[in-house]
C-alpha cells in the first residue's frame, strides 16, 4: 500500500500546468521525474464551437480516485495529480491534466499513460460537440482505438 495521496480536481475553470507541477514538487528532493499529459479541445477542422463536458459531482471524483489508487498500487510514484474540466470548453482550451512523479522516469511515464487511457475510456464524463453552425452533434461515442489502448493495461491471470 502506498502513502502517496493523489490530488484529484474536477473543475469548470482552467488550470495552470506549471503551477500544478510546482505544487507537487515544492521542497521534495526524492522526485527524479515528472511526466505530464495535457489534453486540449481540438478544433475539428473549424467545425467545433465548443465541447460540453458533463459529470455527476462526487461520482467522478470517487471513480477517478479509485483508478488513481490502482495506479499507485501498480507503480511506485511520489506524486499524482489529475485535473479534469467540465462545462463548455472552446477549441484550444485545456480539458485534462495528469501529472505523475517518481524517482525514475519509467514509472511516471507508464502511470500517466495508463491513467489517460482510463480517463479517455472509462471515466464518468459525457461529451457533446456544439458546432459553429449552431447545431450540436450529439453525445460523443467512445472510439474503438481508445478502447484497444485501455486493453493493453489489463492484467493477465
């Protein structure tokens, strides 16, 4: 069991990647690697006005907390932060941030990759695209390639 407590933030406002890294690493000398992933809202070839992301408050934090504990049990990390936005997000704006810190780079890379594959596929968020022509394109379905990416992390018995 790990003593690292993950920081999980679900918020409507933007985040500052450098500030989140600084928060994690301040006065900590055992960190040898920090891996970040920052996901942005894509423009979709000029057709997207905004991406609407919905969640159930409390449920999203609890589920991401559950998977963060799995991450901390699989890899030796010295810090883990997940920030995920909700609401209307315009192209070019931040959506998600994962920061994984460890003594050595491999654990941080793998942990961040696993967590992003999970967030992309199984986290309790619902996305709807609002188009520049005023229409919405409905709820976004999961993509097969993203589901395949998640399968690579399944433990074999």
